């Protein structure tokens, strides 16, 4: 392997990237742009449960109960109903997550020491909103009724008060949690550009020209990889600027560590891109494979929104084979937790292993031949 | 005219079949992906790791720990002695929630002697709960579960003093549309929509761009094909393959993944066809305005990511700021997800879904006309 020939390939690829404005945009600018667009969707807070209430009791106690339920931002009373028949269309149309029904004898039963009855109708079609609504309603109802019935009988037991603290993201702002995670998704773009560049050489026949040069397969691939990793790092810096300057996401770790691990992540993704490019002939297919193998699963399985599955070995394996999963963890660790590389050894080593493994497979498959 | 369109369609299908890798991928991969993703998307947020710092070691602190562990959402994996250890486990992501029970917890709660002794005001005893905010959904779920566990402890305590009857609140729940609140039933229809969207867009968006890049568009231009015929001949195969794909995946989600189908199959089929047609139109516009495949791919990626973001799957549309809600109205995927979930899970019909159906009709007409116009213009 000659460093001179490899450098020539790096130079050729760099020129390719810089001279073609579309390619330059795809490799260097699209991650920042996509991060900007995607993050806007998360720039406000999620998790609010909207509820309708049907208060048939109309007593001071039932009003206090409703006020207690909706005392903070978690639960929002969007509509008060007059009769039960209004409830189901509201749920079917997705206007509210839950309907709470307070029967006419609510306060009377509490005052006379009988169990109070309430009913919640929950939209289970969206299980997150649904179970959240159920959990919050049930817990708050229990506490409210327990206190109310004890007050009614002028007796008290010592109370347990929860002091809740949220670490790393004190306001539970979804933007702060999503931006470091979304960075992992938008940084798939440089790898995608590389898969396209590899297949384009096949499709347009320029690979033939290269076959006739003394460049070795190893030099060709590693030169290409190096060029795209450098370009990818530039794009990572731009996206980072968007995250820190525009969205004001705190960056608590070390920039150097972040860039280093971004390089490792890019290597793992690009290694996979090399393997994919080996099997496909057209750019269309390459795009299709990258979309199906990387993009969509990354939204679902990488721990971006729901934490990664621990229920079954299969779920764990699928999530772990996606490089995105590890970079979501790294991104959140460095941005929000301010971790150093020693606390991120597991994801780092996995990504490194993936990168080296994929490179070895890609190189083994790559043949500098035509046809 | 019919014959010319037919010929173009046949040409497209032959071309599709000859790109072996592409045809295999388009017909098999989406189905496989659906199965893989559905199998591995969790049924909910469960068994989140919890660390306990118990400084009390009393009867009630142990009771609280048991209550926490008994929730479906939480799983106690570590007991530690110091805050440093808590910090370490939380940093590493090995615990998502920490519960700190102070010394004197049991004493404070049971310190007064008989329940008959009237106690009017007592200082509350504090329990510290620390959540990992890096994943906000997991954080709010674990916090909610912990609140519930503490609430149960209080309730049990009050009951044991005879202050309230054992069943002091009769909380009845009625869960509609997805009674077990299975996350899979929620996400499979969304994944169906996503994958159909991608496959169709990827197919429709590169057709013309590819012919232009490889120079074969010129050959098509010297044939007697008119612009409408060119657009239809390119669009119909994409429509057919996209719909076929949907049908295969739909069958899999019913038979293999056991997702319920509560509504009308006919309505779903009709609205799916509209949705696929809208996506094909979007794809044709991209194809017509891109000079190279690479450019088209770039557009496809940006569009696909935006559609996923606006689809309402990750963030409910009603939680978005109003200008983004306005944007999301133009995303066919958003309307389609409401439709497919409504029909499959809630058994909704046109009576509930007419706004989405009208939106899809309008979008498909507008995009169809725009794409016919642009494809025609770009011929020369």
C-alpha cells in the first residue's frame, strides 16, 4: 500500500466533493439543515395529556378534585362535557386522550366514609399517552381521595412527599434530549453520499478508468473513506453549531472527544456503506437500501424516542447492531451528561468494532475488476 | 394512447425486473423490515432500571422498595450506599431512576402511637426521586410509576390505621380501541405507512432523473409519447408496486403480527390508493425538477425525514406550534397515519375521518396536476 497513491485518491475525492455543489451540499451542509428542520418539531414540550371531564356531582369537592388533577402542566382539561354521549366521538377523533367521569354521589360518598367512585375512559390506541393518562389520573385520584376522606374525619397520618429532581435535563425539555439524538440520524447523510459515490462510479463507468491505474483496492477504499470522514466531520461541526448556537443545547463534555467519537461513528456507518455498495449496481438501489437499513429503523429502534428494548434478546440485538443506537447514547452522554471517553467505552468499542469489521468485509468483497 | 402508455409501463416493469437487486429489495425487504421492527418494538416502556439508596433500612422503606419493584415500568437492579454510586450508575445509563429514602423514614411514618390519637398536622417525610432526563419519555414514565408506588404506600398506611376503608377509591378504567395498550398495535400501522411511503417515493422519484442522467430520456422524446402519457406511464408502475407492497405488508401485519382490523377494508384500500397516488405525484415532481439522480435522492431524503417528523408519530400534531401544524397539513403521511390507525384500531369510518380523507383527495389532485404540468414542461 502506497501512501502517495492513497493521498491521490483522497485528493480526487475531495475535489469531487467540493466541485459538485450538489454533492458538497449532501455531504457537508445537509446534516445541519436537516437538524435545523427536524429539531423544530421538538422545540416545544411533549407529554402533555389532554383530558375532558364530565362532572355530574357539581360540588365544591368535585371542583377541588378537578383543580387538583390539573394543577400542573402534565394534565390539561380541554373541555367540560355535559353528557356521556359526547365522550366517545371526542376519543375517536383523537381530540382528547382521556375522559374522566365524576358520578353525582362523589362528594357524598367521601363524606360518609364510603369508597368514592370515579371512572376514566382512556384512548388506548396511543399507548404512551393512554398509559400516561391512566397512571397520572389513578395516582392523583388516590392521593386526593385519601386526603379528602381523612380530612372529612379530622384525622391525619404523616404524609410522604416526593421531591423530584431530573438530572441532565432539569426541565425535561424534549428539545434538549432530541437534538443530541437527532445528530446521530442526520449524520447518516455523509455515509449515504459515500454509498452513492461508490455506486455512481459503477453506474457511469468511471470505475473502469480507475481499474486501469496502479491503485490497489485497499488504497481506493481507504482513500475514499478518509475523504468522506473528513467531509463528514466538517458537516458534524456545522450541525453542532446549529445545535449549540441556534437551539442552545448545553454542551457539557469535551469537543475533542465528541469529534473523535463522531469520526468513529462515521467510520462504522461508512464501513456499512462500503459493504452495501458492493452488492448494488444503481444509485437508486443504494438509496433504497440505506433508507431501509439505516434511516427508518434508526427512528424506531435506536432509543431516540422510546428507550431501547430490554425485554427480549432479539430486540436488544437489533438495536445494538444499528450504529445509530450507540451514537445516540454517546451524543446524549457528552452533550447532557458531560461524560468523558472512559464512561462511554462500551458504545465506543462497539462502534469501533463495527467499523473495522465492516471495512474488512468490504475490502474482502471488493474486486478491482470489471463486470 | 392507451397502447402507448401500456408500452411504457411494460418497459418500466421489464427494467424493474432486470435490476435484480432492486426488485428483490423492493418486494421482500419492506416485508422483512416490518416484521423485524414490529417484533422488536417494545410493548411499552417497561422494566426500566432503578437504583435505590436506602438510608433507612426499616420496614416501610423495604415496603416502598417492593412497591416500586412491583410496577411494570420499574425494575430494581441496584442497591447502593452513597450518592456517588448513584451518580455513577446514572451517568453510565445503568439506572434511569434513583430513589433516595432518608434515614428515619419508617420511624417518622409510624412514630405516633395509636391511630386513635388524633394527629392534625405532621411534617411530611420526604423521599428523593431522581430521573434521568436524557430521554424525556422514559423519564416521565418512570416518574409516573414512582409516584404511583409512593401513593400506594400512603394508601396502605392510611388503611392500616383504619382511617379509610380498604377500597377508598373505586377507580374504574375503560380503555377504548386498544384495551391492552399494546404499543405494537400502535406502531405497526405507522410503520406500514412509513415503509409504503418510502418505497413509493424512492421508485417514483428517480425514474425520469435516471433516464435524463443516462441520456435515455432523449430516446423517449423522439417517440410519439405525449407528456400526459409519459407521466402516466412512469407513474402507474410506481403506483402499482407501491400498492402491492402495501398489500403484502398489510397481510403480514394481520396474519403474523396480529394487529386488529376493526374497520372497513374497502375504505382502507381506497384511501391507501389515494395516499400512494399523492406520494407518486410528489415523486414525479422531484424526478422532473432534478437533473441528476443524486439531486433527486437528496430531495427524497429531506422530504422523507420531514414527513416522518411531521407525521405525528414522534410528536402528536396537536402539541406542535401552530405554524408547524400548518406545515403538517401538507404532509400526506400525517393524514394517512390518522386514517390507517383510525380504521385498523378504532374502527373509524368516513364519519370520523372525513377531514383527513378530504385532505388526501385535495393533496392528490393538486400534486397530480402539478406533476403532470412539470413533467410536461421539462421535456425539452
